[in-house]
């Protein structure tokens, strides 16, 4: 029994693990009542990647590149290949990921299973929109080649399907062209959430995201830094060598007293005022722009041994007052951390039956695990989201009720006929009971 964790280190479960080595491996025999679940790097924030009492299919050794059309930017590789490995291959020859989440340390299979999104959803949609095809292995030995044209119903169930339809063996997807690894960045300091709404509406950049001060109140409610960028023009190509830029590691769990209301408020105030000018422009390497936290190894240890919760929801554009009310509730609780972000989802319909993104504003914040106190806060946020046409992200959840999940994702019953009878997860059992 091995301790395979999710990134927020909660809940702590133990489960058996079967390590896969080749995409041609058959699935292991399981005992009556046991279940399987693919596991990549465990960078989900909850129990979608956990299978307490069952078995984990460790896919990290499925890390082979199968085909790369350098002229057309079409890449096929096994599901255990990480985004970091992909970037090290494609950037030197002028290509980039079409969509990327806030870490490069996830597997390709995880990107498909959670239908990840990034800072460019308003113009590029989810990762699923750029998949050409993938191969799906079921526990009965059957294999499906899935694409928007071939077995499209299996494609829709597996993209965003939380790893429940079977094992994704390999994925082929379309890349986007770039001139160099640099990003032309503009950062705007905004005074409150209303100004963020205005900046988002006026933005014409391909990528945008805002850091929010979750502790700010009153006239400063929702203040922060609005960061937007485009891939740099050819004239900025001064040559490039791929290298490891990680400089810091967290070797131990922080004691509980280090992250408290005063220390977080102080950090947020200093971070907000680090930019003196209203608007700052310049060039940035793609790593700190897309993956700022990847520069700190094991940063999840900052929250201590009890772990933390990340809460991410999306709410429609037409009711910004709800977001204000949520920010007030969070600020008054004193539990928000320094990792609050807000982004815009465009009017691009997700392809997956259980895909999270939809048109609106998406808010994500981390909360140190204070037990029942934190759980009550997150449940209160769920009530606000459900009452106003929003949804909560399964990949960032570890305590959503079955009632709320089934309200957020009415297609969940349509998923039942596609779920492999020998696949399950802690998340799925919790939200469909």
C-alpha cells in the first residue's frame, strides 16, 4: 500500500498501485469489488485522482514520444508524458502548447481527463478543443480510437471525464506556432473588483489573468494585479537554450502558526504594492509568466501537514454582485491565502460532458485546512455559486456535496453508460452516492 497523494495533501489515503511501463500493457487483474483509476503526477487538488480502497494505475512510465510533425505542429505521445517534457521538445523548434494550466508538471492524460484550461480560454477554449485523437483502453480489453469524428460519444465522455472511462494510452493534439520563448507582458494595478471587470472587458491580449488580494475589504475589495500577454514578435528572438530555472525548494512542512491572518495580510499588501506604476510593460520568459509557482519545489508544504483546499468556481458575467459577495465572505472569514486568481472564460462551449469551463468569470483561491471552520466557509460559497448559475471545478474539489455536484453537472447521468465498470475514484463515489 503506497501513499499516492493529491497536490493539496488532503485527504490522506492509502491504495494499492500497479505501475504501467508501456502503452501496450494490459490492465491488471483485480479482485471482486476492487476498482482501478489512472494516476499521473497527482497535481489535482482533491480526490479525483485518488481511489481509496482500490488500485491506482501509475502512468508515469508511459512517457514516450510517438510522432512529431514539425512542419504542421502535430504531436502524438503517451499519456504519461508531462507538459514540461513536451515544452522542452517543441519550444526550440517554434511551437507551444495550445492551452496550458498553471503548472507544467502534469501528465498529458491528466490534461485530457480534466480538460484543463489556461489564461487564453477566451480565444482558445479548453485543451480538449485541440485534441485530434486518442486511444482508450477499457478493462475488458477493448480499444477505442476516439476523435471528434470517430467514436465522438466516447471522445466527449473521456475529455473532462476524470479518468473514469478507461486508460488513455496516447494522445495526438495540435500545437500553436511561436517565434521564441518570450512573452510581451503588460501588468495593470487595479484598485478593486469593479476595475478588474473593466480591464477584462477591454483586454485584447491572448492571455490574461489577475492576482487578487483575498484579504482586502471596503473600497479595496478585490484589488490586485491584472497580467496580460502575447507571444513575443520575431524581433525579440535573441536565441534560446532550455534550462532548469527552479531555484527554491520547501524542504519541510511549515508550522501552523506561519500562515495566519496577519502574515497573509502583510504578504498581500506588500505584493500589491510591489508595482509602483499603474501600468508596467516588458518581456518575460514563458516559465514565470505561465508557471510562477513551478519555481518553488514542493510549495504545497507551505500550508503545513494538514494540507489545504483550493476552491475554484465559474460564475456568469451578468451577475458580478455575486462575486463581490463571495469576496466579502472570504475576506471577512480571514482564511484566504496569497494565491488568489481570477480569469475570464470566453463563449466557447466545452466539448466534454463534465468539462468545467463555461462563459463567465472564474475565481480560484487557496485555503489552509482549518477543519470544520474551512469546510463551512466552502459550503457557504457552494450555496452562493449554485444559487447564481455557477459551477465548481471537480479537479480542485475534495468536499463538494453530491447534491451540489449533480446540480452543477446535470450531464452526470449521461456519463454513467461510458464509465468503465472497473474504474472509480473517491470523488466519483462521493458525488454520485
